[in-house]
């Protein structure tokens, strides 16, 4: 199987043999002041990584992970610049966990993480 990757706007695409597939956006959130990648790998086992680039002064940038009941189970401050952070998931049971990017008290986006 031949696989080729490339960019089209903010999307990554992969070509498998004769098929063209446009993936999800590369970033969880992207602006001129803040770029945050999706959590990867997803599904995950013991950890996930997240790429963060902050070019403005925010009072708070964090990732909040919830259980399926909506209870907060983990909070990670992302107040770093141009860095990949590793988040330990060993304390989470297998399942689906919604997570949110929160900037200055506002939830900007919510996605799902699968822990195996």
C-alpha cells in the first residue's frame, strides 16, 4: 500500500493507493495567539501528547478531562510556549473521556479521548 501525506488548508490528507481521504483538522484550536494540537495518540493507553504554542499573554490556558458523567477527572495547565506536553493517563479507567480546551475561563472546544 502506498501512503502519501500532504496539507490542504488546515487539513492533512492521506492518499492510500487510489483513494483520497481528508483527515480531521490538525489542530484542536488555532489562532494567531494560540495553537493547540489534538491529543495523540487517540485511542491512548498510558499517556497522550499535546503540542502547544502560545504567543500572547493569557491568564489561563488549560485542558480539562471529564468522565462520562461530566465530573472533572484531570486538569492540565498548558501555560507553556512551543512545547509538547505528555499527559499521564495511568490513573484513568478504560473508556471515553470528553475533554475541553479552556482559555481565560472560557471553554473553546470539546472533543473526545478514548482510553484503552
